[in-house]
């Protein structure tokens, strides 16, 4: 397939370096670099696991007023 590409400066430099090192044409160098990139096996992300820690005294959040009183002390109203 024939196409026109605009290469970033760093990519163009890598293509030119490979082309010179191996005495190959531009198309062959681009193809080799693309194939090398496609061959990289990416590891799947590890599944997320929530970490929890025992914070000691537990709070009952069923009654918010009681939980606030436990945390802040008795209200002064």
C-alpha cells in the first residue's frame, strides 16, 4: 500500500538511523519499526483490589448524630 505519512522528528530520526545502519530504504525501515512496535506484548493491568486497614474502634454510621458525637464529643447546644 502506498501512502503519505508525516513523521514526528524523533520517529523520523529513528527511521533514518535504522536506514543507515542496515543500508535499507525508507519504506523497509518504517515497516521494520512498525512491526517491532506491534510485536511488543503489553501486560494486562492487574485487577484493582481495594486495600483496607483495621482502624481500631469502629463507628456505626446508621445514626449520623451518634457518629458525630463519638468523633467530635457531645454537642454544646
